[in-house]
C-alpha cells in the first residue's frame, strides 16, 4: 500500500481508451470518491457508479447492486 500512497499515475490515464466501469463506495477511506470522480473525468468512455454509505468493498457489502450494475454495463458493450 505504500507504493499506492507514493505513486502518481494520473498521467497514464490518457492511455486508457477502453470502456471503463468504476464501482465505488462513497465512504471509502482508503480510496476516496474524489479519485474515482477524477478518473471518470479523464476517461472519455468511463462510467462511475457510487454507493452511498458504503466503504472500500462494495463488491461484498453491496453484492447484488454491484453485480447488477456490472451486468447492465456489460450488456451494452
């Protein structure tokens, strides 16, 4: 995790051209929501789904909603 605290990879975002789904808990203390908002603004094909009151692991705490969002997103690719 120290690497993640020190590495700045924002310049590489411009190299991502594929559709990207960001699924993020709004109460994530490890990776704040503002980071996901920033990534969404940088990627032309990004979609952000955020979960109010949810922390760092929405794939566990919001299992059904997480998978529904993922399935819906994959269905339109």
